[in-house]
């Protein structure tokens, strides 16, 4: 924090000039080229494009070229010649430089670094804080909320320079935006022109296809053509019905007349079939009738010809009637046989029947032909309707595109799709921006604190040593019987924890071990003290437990079988002897040292002798403790198993639990020995709170509050007392050892 404070003492003052632009967007659907009002995401895209345009290399290039041109034209002199070796000599030719700058600005192009003169100009700009990086770092652009306003700001050491650069930037942005908008409008206009031409060609092509199809199928007016076909079919059906009725009536009349003559036994008075003139007239009548029937259904036959033939047919019928009358007149008159009227009717009926017989097949054939044509015409009608729809759609598309083309031309002639207006001109800041010195100091302090805490947490997380009972319980094969505190802990050396407190904790843990051993069956009280390493403290712990049991009146014998430990002269129990011979006669509590020779138990005595000796010792002692060499360096413990019924495994804290430790525990467990429990030895006193509870310790108010936060004890967190009652010990801060002893005794 002090370093940051000193480093920020000479920070230069910063001035910020701001300007505001407004963009007017198309809000009318009728005037939109896309036939829709702009959506919010499209408006956001416009603003993003505006911001990116302001930061583009092209815009920044125009800004710095304009600034350099103004400098050479003495419009604004904020640049100062430094001492660049090459550029200063070259730029003294201001006329040439201004000519190059004018050309680049007018053509809206950037410096070409392939040219030597352009490289010198670029170098000169970079040397005078007009590089791309410098301008972009000082430029800030943002949209104001959800409005149509954009704020531009520029930061500089000089207030006038800040306002000047802000003005150049927004002027360049407006110019670039209008050019891009014009270019986009030109592109839209050209695109719509191509689309209109293509749509016009499409309309003409589809219309020509429709007309050709109508001509090819002899259909000019579809509605009238359909109506004519229907009328023709109806007329033919009526005519056919009339002819069939006429044919049937004539046939019945002829049969009736002939029946009348035949019933009287008299023949007909005349024989019409024998008269050649009548026959000729009838044939001529049939021929004309045939022509009328054939030409009636031809579109090219004039109606006048058809009418003339029908008049000729009427004349022939009259002539036939006249000839029949002459025949009847020439026949001798006989009142019984004279039936002239019936003969005349017979001739008329015969003519009608014959003409009907010839007309009916022709009309039926014509009806079939028209019906077949109508069936073919149905598909033509569907095709023509589809083609008419296509022509209509093409015409509508053409009209829409034509309207868009006119609108695009209007937009191109105007200001483009969006009109940019300068609302707030660049302002000259009256005072510099407030410094961030205090904030930097605070942030640096917090940063240092966070780093320290992170390092402490990281060390704690990465630390794989067995520093607490919780960690030992996770790796131990056996249950934890007790935890022995380290009397040389840092907190004890610094006086934060009273030594008497440590001694009291140790005594309580030894009592726990003692109680577990006393609870063993009377015939299984030969205890084997095991450990994996030499520094685990098995000899010291076994002798302390033995001394505690001796105080209670128990007779305890310790067989010290670890030849690697050497001699220990400060044991809390007396030494009974140094050889196996002492085992035959000893009866006092103490230690028998079997460490003078590196021999194993069975090398000292036979197995049977050991079993007999230990059986005799159990008669003289209540408990027999056997201390063996560490499992990492000796296998003597396997021979001691034959004379032991229980075991206690000791592990020293503050070291890493290795593979050898796991193998040692597994070997002891698989041996079948009754393990009373494991003891974690030499643990730091502070690490025992999670095992035995609160430990009285001198703590500052801050440390006390932090501890309450860690354990989530928020009651009375603001009180000034340093710590609470210890429960088991009843200790408070500041008491001396004598007062502590008295309270403990009570």
C-alpha cells in the first residue's frame, strides 16, 4: 500500500472532453426499404456499428492525419518537435506534407507504409502521441441508455487538446457514417434497378406465354368461348330431341296410314316410289339436307349460305307436294278409293322420317365432338387460370419493386438511412478528473490481504502431513484411542497457551489410554507397543502410561526389546535389570532392558521358554508392556506376538502418512493381534480443539471474532472478552499457574 501511495504521487492530471451525437432512424413503414419498422435489435446493431466505426483504423487514421494537417497549417499547434533523427528534417517541408495529407484525407485512404514518405509521416505521428494505440486508449464511446444518443469522450493532459481531439473524432465519425450510408443507399438503388428490370422481363415473358397458349389452342376470350360451347351443346340437344320426336311421330303416322289401307284390302292409289321426278326431287332434298347438316357446324360457313339451302329445301318439299298432287289428279276418280288427303300426309311423313334419319346421326356425332372438345378444354381452362395468376403475381411484384426503387432513389438523394446530428459540441473541461489514488491504495491493500489469505489457504490445502486427529482418522486402520500434545509447540513457547494446560491435556489423554488397558480381560493383559518409525515416541509413552498405572497400585513390568533405542536414563519408572535372567526372580514394577544385544527374542530364549516365562510373570504382575523395534527397520514384533495378547499402535504427528505406514498397519491388523487403538503423538496443541474442544489461549479481539465467524458462533460477537470458559478446565485469560492448579483441583 505504501509503495502504491508513493508511486501515485506524481500522476499527471487528466482532462476529459465529451460530445453527444443523435441518430434518427426510419420509423415509418411506408418509407422503409424493407417494408417494416426497424426492430430493437436492428437499432442496437446500428449503435454497435457506430461505436466500432469510431474505433476503426480508417477513422483513427483520418483523425490523426487531420490533426497533423492542422498543425502544419497553424490552425492548432499542440504538437512539439522532439528530436527524431529522420522525421523532423523531412517534415520541415510543410507544403509537401500538407499536399500528401490533403490527398489522403480527400480520398479517404490510409497511409501506405510501402512508400518512404508515408512511413516517415507515420513515424512522426507515433512520436507525437498520435499513434493508433494512443488515440484508441484515450477514446471512450458508449450509447446513452436505450436512447438514440451516443456519447464520445477523449482524455488528455491538456483540456484544449481533449476538446480539439473530440471534435476531430466526431467530425470524422459523422463523415465516415454518411459515406457508408450513401454507399449502402447506392447499393440498394442499384440492386432495386436490377430487380425491377428482371421483374419487368418476367411480366412480359409470362404475358407472352399466356397469349401464345391461347392462340395455339384457338382460345382468345375464355369466357365467351366457354359460353358459346355451352350454348351450342344446348341447341344441339334441343334439335336432337326434336328430330327424334319427329322421327317417332312420323313412323307411327306412316304405320297407321298403311294399316288403314291394308285393312281394307286396297292398295295405295298411287306409287310414289315409281315416279322418277319425285325420286329426283327427294334425292336433291336429301343432298341439300346433308350439306346443311355438314356445313352448319363449320365456323367458316356463312349463315347466308345455310339460310339459302334451308329455303331451297322448303321449295323442294313444295315441288314434291305438287308432283304428288298431279299424280293423284291423273288417277281415275273412285269414291271408295279416293283418299288424297291421307296420301299427302303419308308423303309428308315419309319425307320427315327420312330427313330425321339422316339428321340424327350427324347431330349426335357433332354432340360427341363438342363434348370431347369441351373435356379437352377443361384442362386448358385450369392452365389458363394458373397462367393468369402468375401474370398477376408478377405484375404485383413488379409494382412493389418499382415503388422500392423510387424510394431508394429518394433516400440516395437525401442523407441516407440514418441522419446523424451533433447535439452537444465538444466541451473544454474546466477541471481535471478526480484521481484514483485512494482507490488504488485500498485495492492494493485488499489485494495483498487476499494474496496472503490465499497463500495460507493454499499451504493448508496442499499440506499432506498428519497435523490433526481428523486427518489421522481418515488414514488410520485403527480407531484413535488418544492424542498426546506436543509440549514444545510454538504456541506454548510464545506463552499463548499456559504449560499447565498442556500438561493437563496430556494427563487426561494418558488416563484414556490407561482406562482402555485396564478394561482388558485379566488373562490378556500382555500389551505390545508398536510404531512404524523410531521417532514416534513409543518408549516415552509406554513408560508414562506405566507410571500412571503404578500410581493406582497396579504392578507393571516393561520389557524393553528395542535394541536400536539405546539406553534411556530419564524414564519415569525404575530399571529392574538388563538381562533375561532377571525375569525369573523380579517382582517389582519397572523396566527390564533387553537392549544390550541386537538378538531377537527367540535368539535370546527359545519360544517355549518365553511362553513359560511370560506365564510366570503374569502371576507376579498385573500388566506386561513390551516395547519393540520400529516396524520399518525390524521384524522382531512378529516373534513378540507369541507372548502378547493386545497392542497399541503409535504414530507421530506432523509428518506425511506414507505407503510404508499403511503397509505396517495392514500387517499388524492381519496378524490377528487385538489392537486396543492408535495414539497420535506429538500433535500441536492448537490442532486438538476439534478433538477435545475449546483450549484456553490468549487471543486478541480480532482473532476472537475471526474464530467465531469460522465456527459460525454469532452470539456476543462484539463483546470485548478474550475467550469463554473452557468447560473441562475452567480457565480464563491472565490467570497464573498456581490459580489454574487450584481451580483444576477443585
